[in-house]
């Protein structure tokens, strides 16, 4: 058990940071949040917090003097900042992992190099758009770095459409659209010497935003085991520590293509709060703080729905029962498509 002076530092103050801070408090772990926004619900659940730019060296130095180790709730923190902080304090997952997974091209190259399938992809070269094979289309052009929930993504039906488009730079990846039957994800937790996988979760997206997650995923046993095996293999090759989520496209022929890896707790894993013996949030705290490992076991089936934008008002007004669990993230600003809460039903 960590000492009384032990403090977990968390980069990011959104809903993931909030739920991590709550899980830490239950385990008697103190937390300090570092966030760049006053609209950060996690600061009200942590023991301490700092609001500042992720590039503010003065505030970052104050932050690391307050904490014993660091983790993060989102992956868009500059690698150079984390690498510099690591000279003085342990960070989990390791900054090198973040560097690989922040870049959509290096992420896919890593996966292909360890024998994990992904969709076909190319780096954008504006001077070679006319030579793109029409069989490569339809495609999504995505920013190589940053971008989530459909941000930084543009759809192109054919070569003539992309030739007309004015890209500001070459920092885009072109991904061939996959004809898939389902989207699933596997959440894993990697301790020092053990890796456990939660059961695969089926995800329903609209406009590249997760709307609903179902546990267990409606897949056969072979796909179930294959998805968990791949996720564990990725974690081992990354020498991972903490919770990670691997998102897949499932093709009709049974092939699993990795779409993205999230080096953190993940939206699709929210339902573990109410359907498992140990949630993804508690698992992450246990792992990075080197507490006793607990193997996740599903105790109930579950469906989770995100509350986006103004829909949050409907969720707040509805009457729930003892099989429904509503989580209001407590964000100040209601914006279209912004994730403001979620509702989980267990059965």
C-alpha cells in the first residue's frame, strides 16, 4: 500500500479524470488534477488541482512536486512535455507508448509489424493525389495527430473528390473504408506481471461518435477469444501498464481489424462501473499505483448510452430504477455532440 504522502497526479480534468479520482478516493489514494480548462468536473473530486497550459513549465514544476506518480485521462498531451517530466517522476503508461499511439501512422505501422491487421492506409501526399487508385476509395482522411469523436476527419467517395479538396498540409492519413459487420472494443488492464481482459464490448457509432455500448458483444466464442488475445498481445509488446482499450472492426469473414488503440480508460468501458466486480477506473488506479491486482469478472450484462449535447436534459429528467445508473459529468457548457453524461442499464 502506498504511503500516506502518496499522491497520484492525473493529466486532464474531464469525465474520465473525474471517474478516476472517485475510484482513487475509494481506494484511499489522494489525487491531484492538472487541467487546462476551468470547465473540468474532475477538479471537484480530487484532493488538489492546478489549472494551466500543458506547456506552462512553471505550473508543471509545481504540479510534479505535489505528486508521486503521473497518469493521464487523454492522449493529446505533448510527448516532449511528458518525456521531460519523466526525468523526475514515474509516468504510466510510458511516454514512448503515447508517442507511438498519438500518431495514426506510427500506430498502424507498429500494429502491422507485430502481425496485427488494420485497414489499408497511406500517408497523404498532395502532389500524388492524381495517382491514387480508385479501388482505394471510399476513404476517410484523418489528421495524423489529435482529433477524436469524428473531429479532423473528412470522407471522400472517389479520387476526383479528393483532388478538388484543399488540404492545409500533408499531415493526414488516408484510410480505406472498411465494410464491417460490427465495431467492438476490448478493455485490458496490465499490472506489473499480469494482464487481464474485460469481455469484448459491442459499440454503435453515429458520425464517428460513440452512442451506445453493449456488454457482452453479440459475437461468437472464437471472435471473443481472438479479440482478447490480440489486445493482450498488443499490451505485452508495448510493455504497457494501466488500462488500455483496443477498438476493432469485425468483418463478415471473421477478420478483426484494429481501428484505434486508446492508451487510457475508454468511453466504451463506462459500463464496467455497474456490471463488473472491478471497474476500468479502479483497475487503472490499482495498476499504476501498484496495488493488489484483481481479475475483472462480469457480474451483469449491460447497455450504456451516452448523453450528448442538449439530450442531457432528457436524461436528467427521466425517472430511473434500481437497474439503471445515470452519471452526470457536471460540465458547465452544453454543446452539440459534447459528451455530458451516460446511462447504464444492467440485466
